[in-house]
């Protein structure tokens, strides 16, 4: 860790005194793993006296994380923690829920699945032009299959067979590494090419994220500022970091990029990824010429979660909550989908007056409180602060897609379509070179629909949900941001919204490289930037990365066998729906033999 200036140390000391009231990390109401205390430091003999900086660091860790002194033992953890069973509270809430994937080939199949999902009030997790994932209880599976045509009754595969256990395993756990001495909660002063920060070893609750952001800004005041975009429905600040170095006498509008996550509360990987990219840029300024150039030419606004109320709710009550938490006309169905409430082509008629739907966009445009706050903030920045927003990147999960406008309809094409596609392909390439993960590139409208691509003339079908009123379309069309994208991050369905924590850093590296590609594109071909060594800043996998997903880029389910049903624990699927799956390798079929783990 580099030495800090006297002013930075004083700022940090002041910050330590302000965070003593932060709730202990161990007292949050989300389920905790019944394991031994976290071992933050390992023993080395002989033991040197602790220096001032080390004691200051330990104090911050103790105050922020709530680790009492007796638990910060110096003995290394010599064993791997065994998996623990989900507690009764999770079993009671999620019961025997599972997640199934359906492959649809005809318009009739899409229509039948939409109607069945609405009749049974099912939770559609993801829909692309290749597949649709649905969460439901095991005892509802026969009812769903009974409503579907025979062609769909045997062409599905279980993605998640034990939802409560998978949810439980997504919560933070004690470090499994036998040596944590070199890891710290504090943002280090070193570039993040070799991240050794325990902040990114787990998903973090808002009560940890906000003080971490404040601390980061206080340690790097020359180019990082903690700001609030506005207030949520329940009165929480919408926290953000402004990162950049403005020239003293520059009268030109300041070009600014927004990188946002967490509009859907359950998509935790987006929140962590925004934080990772912000951390990487902030800690690399002054050490990397390309990154320093970017921060001198642009401001970056990092919003980890535009939906703080919903995000807190996923930690305290329902891990799979999607919407915000504002009141609706039905007291027992709160919440508005913050990605369906924006003003451009708002399609409230699609969800009618049914606030119980996951994609409910409110009873009028900008009904979602947090979306309204962000829209007003960017307008104010443009009119009052000489700001010009040039790019918008909205991080979601899951399905590994890079989507560009428009979302509301495939009948309209953006005027700069060629440039949007060119940059999207460059972003996809940067991600591919990071960890061999393939991200599909398409219009947002096509990424949310099913199509019969195998036919000579592709046929576009019905949507699984309303796609009007998206933030992507509003920023592009109404606000004039030329380069607007929605990135749907890892994975392609093996874990869905419950992506294991081991993927936080690998996913962060992928999106960091994507942001670098975006910045490089925006700088253009000016000769002043031709000699920058962009490759030197490319983040690659290292020994600390532990991606547990198959490096194969195709859909992977280790338990799926050739008949597409699964080889264990499928007694809950009636025998009449366990056919031989004649479509296995036919046109448009699953092709599981090709997609199995190799």
C-alpha cells in the first residue's frame, strides 16, 4: 500500500470517528453462515509491532465490519468451510421453488407460455431470443405443463433445483482463504490489476457500500467525490461517485458518462460491478496514462444502485425482490419496475392496473420515484452545471448480452445504428478477451423476444413482458445520449440472479475492460491519444480469480443429460412429461449434446 499524505490520513481519522454508528456487519438480518469468525489476519512469527497505519486500518475494519477484537484472531484458517444448509426461514419463504428453462420455436408456443405464466402468476426470470426461464414451485410444475402444448411439455430443463439453498449460498460468508494478511477492507492506493481487497470477495449490503464509497472519496479527493442523486421513496439517499479531473478554466461542456446498476433489486452482480469499475479507475489515476487521460477528458458518474430501498429489502426480507418499494393502489403489491417507468414510449397499458406484475411500470410515466429523481438530476446537471452526457451504461443480469436501443419496438432503428453496433461489438470483444465469456450483441427489443431463427425468414414473436418505458430508450432518444447500452452480465442461466460471489472480480474485470473500450472509442482518432498504451491497462485473469462457471460460453448445466430433463431429483416432473425429447438435435432444438460441459 502506498504512503498517504498527511491530509489524507487526517481525513481518514475523521472518517473513522463518523462511522462508529454503522450497524455491525454480523447483525444484519440476512441469513449468516454459521461458521467461525472471519480470519482477517494470519499469524507470522516473530510478530512485529503494529505500526500506526496498520492500527488505523484495523480500527476501520473493526468499526465498519463489526469484528470485535477477540474475533480478529491471528491464527490462520487451515480448513475449507463446508457447505451449510439453508435455514428454516429461507425454506419457509421459498419452499420447494425451482427454475425451469423453456426453448420456444413457434408463435403459438410463446403465446401459450405467456398465457400460462399470467394465469399462474409465475416469475419470469429471463427471456431472450433463445430461451425463457421461469421460477415456480415444484407442485405447480404439473399445472404449468398441463396448460402448455405437447411440444413444450418435454422440452424444458431444470436450471435450479433447490432455490432456497442457492439463495443461501449467495449471501456473504467468512473468507475461505487460509491467508488473509495481505487483504484489507480499505481501498488501497495501488492499481487494481491485482485486487487484494476483501470488499470484493462478497456481495455487500448498502450499510457497507455507502461508508466504503465515502471513504474512497475521502482518500482520493483530487478526482473522486461522493454525491447523492436524490432520495428514494423510503427516504434513502441514492449514492453515487463522481470521478474525474476538471480543468480549471475549461468553458466547454464537461463530457460525462453514467454507469448504473441495481435498478432491479435482486441483480446484485450489477451493484458489485459498478463499485469494482469505480474502484479500478479511482485507484489507477496518476499511475496509468490511459486512465489518467480518461479522467481528465471525462467525468464518470457511478451509481451502484438506483434502487436502494429494493436492494435493502433483498438483504433483509426477500432475496428475489425486483421492483422498488413504493406504495401502489394495492397495499399487498408494492413496487414499480424502475426499468419500465421512464417517459419515452411508456407502455402502462401492457401491465394495466395490476401492480402485482413484476414489470409493473406505474400508473403514469416516471411513476417510479427513483427514476424520476435520476431524470431530474441529469436535466439539472445539463442546464445548471455545464454537463454533456455522452454515454450511458445500465448493468443488469443475467444472460450475457450487450443491448442497444430501441427496447420498445424493433420497427424503429436508431439513426446512428452502425456506430452503436460497432462499439457494442468492440465491447463484446473486450469482454471475450478477458475471461473467454461471449456476450451477444443485439437491439434491446430483439434481446427480449423469442424468434424462429432457424427458418429461412426469421419470425419475431410476442414479448414475455412489456419493454416500453426503459431507461435505455429514454437516455438515448429523449435525452440525446448517443451511446446508450444495457449490459446483461453473467451468467447464462446456471445460477441466474444468484451468481456465486466468486464471479464478482472476474465480472468486474470484464466490465472494466468494456468501459476502457468505451472511453477509447469516445476519445476518437485524435493524434494526441494515439500513443496511449491501452493494452497495458487491460485487466486479465490472475490467480486470485476463482470463476466457478464453465469457461464454455454456451449454456451449461452440469446435471443436464441428453434428454433435457436432468439426471437427478426429477420425481416432481410427472412421467408423462419426461418424453424422449425428439427435438433434441432437430432444427431449433436444444442440442444438449453440443451444449454440455466439455
